[in-house]
C-alpha cells in the first residue's frame, strides 16, 4: 500500500508517520505545502491513501485537488470543530481530529482497508466540504488570557508569557515579570489553542514560547535543558523522546 502524508507542521507529520508505521504500514512520502504536493503528484504515481491536513503553509490543500486530478482515498487530519466535521460525515470521508488518537487512527485505517476503494467523486466531495466550512480556514490561536484575581480580571497578552507549566494538578502561566497565574485550562487544551510555530510542548510539564528561550544546554540521558529569563522554580528539561522534534521546531 502506498501512503503519503500532507501536513505543513513537520513534527506533526513525523509523529503521524510513526503512528501509522506502528500499525504495520509504510508511509512513503511526507509533503508539507501545496506547491510541493503539486510537484510531487506531477512526477509520481498517485498513492492508495493520503493523510491530508486542510490548512497548509502556502494555502488550502483543496488547491492540490483543483490542479491535479487525484483519485486517491483521503483521511483528513483536522482541528476543526464538530459543526465543520459534518461535511466529512456526510461524504463518508474519514477524518481524524487533532491531536490524533492512536485508536482512532487504527479505526480509520481499518475502515479504509475494508472499503478498499478510491474516491471517484472526490471533486464533488471537496466542493461540499468547502461550502460547509463557513469561515473555516483561519486558525484563531490564543492572543491573550483573562485571569481572575479576587474580584478583578487581569488581561495577559500572549507576548508576555514566558512558559506554561503544570504543578500539583494545576496549570500555570508564568510571565516575563516573574509572576505565576493559575489557569482553568490543562496543558493538553493549551496545545490546541497555541500557535505551534511559536509554542512547543517540551515535556508533560512544560510548554514554551520560542521567544522566551534564553539558552539551551546538554543534559543527561540525551535530553536538553532550557534556560528561561526568570523561571527558576524547577529545571526546564526537554523530554528525550521530544528532543528531535524540538530541534526541528527551532529550525
């Protein structure tokens, strides 16, 4: 089976590749933009299955299918809400909601194997999906946080954040002014709300903005230690399994 992944966030693409290959399948190619995908499809046999993100760095992935007559089966990987996902359900197109769960991934692949057909009406499916995704494509990442302090509310702009961390079952925002504020969100929820170009979850305990990184040092067991301007409460360590993706994120 020939499988490709089209996903603009390279760490996310590699993570999905590992999850697919863990199920005994081989991902042949990773593509990261509309332009790169069009060039690839013009020069290569079309795959049996495509894992497809909708929003790519240089436009919508729909543009690929408007340029190339592709008949491959598609499993969407998307962060859109339940309303938008009605389109995928109506058209019997599989989808995986980010962050991708391994059990959901296996179910989608099993469904594809059972069906084992291409999608001859793919263009019509895409047109309906585009119509149903009302104002869909702009990813509205968090720009600020509203913190309750007694009887008052404090607004903290995203540029003021030095890190997010978890401690004693609570999630905290740490500012450049060396202040901690308790949040209602979990780190898992924050991962979906923060721009992945600017923020990276280095471990189960920390999410960091790239702008706040002051220094990076080698640490034990192939890990990395990150030095932040004011955060001193604990060692900020990049988990070993996330080091490669972290380096890729840094560019």
